[in-house]
C-alpha cells in the first residue's frame, strides 16, 4: 500500500474554502491538510482575473514549498482565473479546481430553468462560458453575481436581516422566473446555506459541489499513488494573510474548533507561510 504523509494544500480568498476542507476531511480523514486563506486580498470576486491569477500562482508556489503533494483551488474565482495556468506551470503536480455545478443542476431540473450565483469575476471567465456551453443542453441557465456577499459572510453575518435582504434582491427575481435548482458557484455561499434554503423554499434544490470535489481529490490521490493510508484524524495546518485570531474565531462559528491558525506574509508578490 503506498503511503504518502505529505499534506494536501487547499486555498481560497478567505474562509470560503473551509467548506471544501470540511468535505475533504470527512472523505479523507487520514490526509494532513494545509489551508491558506488570502484574507489580505479578499474579496477576489471584485478583482480582475489577471490579478487573481498572479495571487494563485504565488500561493501555489508557497504551498509546494511547504511540501504539498496535491493542491485544491477551493475557490471558484481563483479556479476560473488560474487553474489552466498552474497546470501549465507545474505539469507534474495534480490540481483540483472548482467549477459551477451546472451539470447536476441541469440533470435534476424539471422546470427547465436553473440559477447560478457566483462572483462577478467567475461569470466573466472562459471557464464559466465553457461550463454553460457544455452542460446547459437546452435548459435556461440564469446567472446572478452577488457583489458584497462574500464580505458579508467574512464579517460573520451568516443569518442577519441585512444578509437576508441582500439575498432576496438576487434570488427573488430568479424564483419569479421559475428556477427549481440553485448552484452555489462560490465556496463562501455554503456557509449560509440554511438562510439560502429558507429563502428559496423546499421547491428549489440547492447544489454545493464540495462533496464532488472531495471525491475528485480522493480519486486523484489514488491515481497518482499519493494517498496516506496509515494515520487517522491527521492534523490540519491553517494560515491566513489576515488576522489569525479573527480567522480562528470565525472557524469556531463554522464548527471547526480544533485548529490553530498561523499567519502568512506577502512581500513583493511572494507569499511566505509563517
Ligand atoms: N470563495 C471564492 C469563490 O469561490 C471567492 C470569493 C471572493 O473572494 O470574492 O469564488
């Protein structure tokens, strides 16, 4: 049995990728996980794809310098901006990225109308265009950017009247057009899934691709002979380029109480995990 104790690297602009980390931890309890949240530059969704690509390449460099054997881009925006580029730069490293789960939404719709919520940058990407082109198959796919929602979630406003108002503004028009599936196309959004589900009601299926991403991570680790099969409940290492104490506090609110959070430093475009 191959056993490789090196960590799986995971990154996002902030706490959003922790929804993916949670799914990976459930699926692969023996894997050590090394997480980086780039809170200094959050939100990514309001930035240009070029800028997000440069951050993502530097983050990948830092995760590989820490010995990561596989990298999960647990951010739709960064995946849209940089997945092709990091695969080109590191052809021997397996990468897992996020893409809006249009395919399962299209497979499940009865009304023939599905909704996608994501960041503006994600909707501007070629990756999003190609997902719709490949999978829409005659189904109407409505897309709705949610500017300001990521910051709201990072501020801990998981279920407040202000967040609810914002969501009504974006979701009510899609509901009026008859969606019966809603794709969460940003890894921050599953954090407020209960609120989203309350607003859309039981007639709309809410789709989070995190479990599928965890399965893909497992498949790639096995395919490359990189799985760690000995340890149970392996440790996690968490870093943020923001305030570690604030990050730890919000992790506790997400039910992730057992991790210490360390810092990270950006200097002239180079990231060091400290
Ligand atoms: N969580 C990220 C995503 O999946 C990015 C959010 C942001 O920083 O705007 O798109």
